[in-house]
C-alpha cells in the first residue's frame, strides 16, 4: 500500500503541478505517507530544491556588503 503511495508521490514530482489543487493533493498524500512510514525524504527533497533555487537566485551576491548595511539584522552596535 505505502509502496504505491511512494510511487504516486514520485510521479507527482516528476510531472509537476499545474494547479494549486494538484499541489494540495500532493501535499496531503505526502503528509499521510510521512506520518505512516516516518520517511521524510519527499519533504527533504522539497527543502533541498528550495535551497538550490535560492542559491541560484543569489549567486554572486556580496553577502558581506549586505551584512554591513544591516540587511541581515545583525548590525554591530558597540
């Protein structure tokens, strides 16, 4: 049973989501799968993908310059 669910989730990721409803159905199935199996690999893949996208979008950004301007909220106060 859960093996079928695994393959459904895998197929959904390969095909992508065309509507918010498709993503919601995937999310609910994934949450049920994780609850039953304790396998969080799909959530880990989502987080990894989000991090990769964020890094690609910020490639070449000078983080030291942003830190000096206090963008990270870590301005040094003496």
